[in-house]
C-alpha cells in the first residue's frame, strides 16, 4: 500500500468519529423550540436544580448563558449575546461549536 492509499484509509476511519449533522440539528431544534416547556418537572424529567424542563431535557439559566441538559447526556451552552454562539458537548467527549462569525454586510457591527 502506498502513502496515498494509507492516508485515504486513515481519513475514512476518522470520519467514523464525526458527529452526524442530524444529531446536531436535533439539538438545535430542541433549543429553538423547547417542546412543552414547563417550570416544574414531571415524571421522567431529569432531577436537579433547573430553571425549566422540556420534552427531551432541562435547562439552567446563568448570567450570560443558558445550559441545556439533554436526555441522552449531551449538553449545550447557549451564549446570550447578539451573535449566535452554541457549544455542544457529547457524553463521549466530542464537541461541536456553532458560531455566527459576523453581521450581514448591511447590518451594524
């Protein structure tokens, strides 16, 4: 096997560790919609000192950000700043950042 075949094989193996776009999209959907948001937990909700619960998890509000805790063990930190900033951490240690880097050309900033 030559060096190019080995590099291709190694790259393909690394894609196995990639977080699927659908998994990230589902977390973003939960954050955006907060399905059945409630102020008190119901049966099946995660126990803990949270500010609200929703179908699929719970959240805690801090000064400057909200942390969402999901049923599968993932969590996401959403900054409360004008530019979108979401950091997602999965149980296995993988991390994904979703960040708005700039304003539109016709907007302030």
